[in-house]
C-alpha cells in the first residue's frame, strides 16, 4: 500500500541516466524533450529514438502504476542490444493487509525478510543484510536475482537483478521508504547491484519545499 510522501527526498543517479516526470499528465512531453536533448548531444542515438522512447514510456508507466514517487532509469542501446535498469523511490504504509502495524526498525525488518537459496545454477536467489547510508542511518536490504510480477494482478513474472533498501522515516513509524533498483540484464547482475548500492547511498531526506 503506497502513501503520500511526508518529506522531500533526494537521490543521485549517473549522468547518463534519465530522470523525468512519471505522471501521465507530464510523461509524454518530458520524454520527447529529453529524447530531443539527448539526440542533439549524442547524434549516434538518432536511429534508436523510437526504441528509447518506447522503453522510457514503459518504464515510467510501470513505475507510476506501482505507486513510485521517483524514477531514474538507464536505457541504452549497444549494437542493437538494449541495456535497461531502473531505480524507484516509493513510500509504503507500514502495515499489513489486515491493517496491523509492522515494525520499521531496520533489524526487525531484516529479520522478517526471507532469503532465497538457489538449488541449482540459474535459480532465483536473495540475500538479506543491513547497510549504513550516510546521513540516514542503518537500513534493511535485500539483493539478488528474483522473479518479479509483470504487473499487479498478472500471474506472469520476469527475472530481474533486484536490490531493495528499506529506509525508516524519522518520526513517522507508520511509513517507510523503499528504494528499489532493478534490471533484466542478468549477465551484468553483479555490476548492477554495485550501481544500485552506489545510487542508494546518495539517498537523503530533504525539506519538502526543496524536493
């Protein structure tokens, strides 16, 4: 269950990534503007304009539909092979489906998250840990290769390299921030986990007026 963001948040992604308005009313205009700017700066991208536009629209749609407040994404085309990744920020209500409050203490969250142990090569897996984010504190985290639902209510799944970090909100035990990094490029899973860790380490709470 998503909740309204109680404070501003800040996050830094690599310069080559895309950041834009994911709301339906602002999405199309922003995607077109960003594509135009990027193609002017890197003319070699011109043949891939259509593919990049489609990828960005789909990423924005998926992020918005999942309740995300922020999307940063990588959408590159190397020799006809798409490389994609996303980082989203979502504020979640810290209660279960029955309305019972769940703990937001990082250690308690980590203890409630399940590891996934692969039985054979190629199986999904997940590790659970805690990490220290500068100026934020200790947070629970999972990282691995997991099967993620294509969309809510759809039984189909897609296997993703996934890093999820649960950030407690100071003074608001009823909510928690989820910073999620995902990529379907499994051959580069280790590299993307490192990227998601680096991006998440830049997360900060800021005054709402500055968000």
